C-alpha cells in the first residue's frame, strides 16, 4: 500500500510586537542602513554623509539646523560629519549674509561629483527594496509612509 506523506506548513505567528508598525519599520531601516553602509564603503562616505550630500543636492544651500532635520542627525553629530566632508572638499560652510549666527552649507564641485557616485547606489537599493511593486503600490506605500511621518510629527 502506498501512504501519502502530509506536510504541514506552519503559519507564522504574529506577535503583539510584530503587529506594531514601528517593529517592521525599525527592521527595515536597520537593514537598509546596513546595506547602504556596505555598498558605500568604496566611496569613503558614511551613511550620514550620504544623507547630507543627497539632501544638499536636492535642496541646495541649507542652514546646519535645516540640514539636521532633513538628514536626520543631532547638531554635534552633524558638526562632526560636516567637518569631515569639508576636509574632503565635498561641502563648504559660509556665514549667512542675513544672520551672522547662521552657517549655510552647500556642496562643492567635489560634493556634486560624490553625489553622482552615490545616487545610483541609493536608487539601486530603493529599486531592489520595492521590487515586485507596481507604480500604484509604490505610490500607496510612499503616501502611507508620509501619513505615518505626519502623525508622528504631531505627537
């Protein structure tokens, strides 16, 4: 007689922790940062420095305070990162004409060239991260992430 072998597939159990949006978001950000760090190693630019360069390329000249908000860093950490980028010739800091207490940060030609090396890495990781999403799903994801951020900013 022939007996059939039954394979039971165990359904993953969603824990209370995994049901919280913050849990997968933290894992996604951690994994993303790990991959970005590994892929940028050859460019000699850290993950924070990458965020600074991409932010300045996108928004142009910013105050250090604005840059802290966009690039997600506290003031002391930002100052150290800017010191390094300035030493590498990738950014310049200048006194604001409007307010001498403010320092404005912008990319140098070297910073623009660094952005040209960094951008394909960042775009490639984001494309891989959303592989299998159609345009509508990607747009929905971005809209929902924006809603989460707006909600958190209101706390």
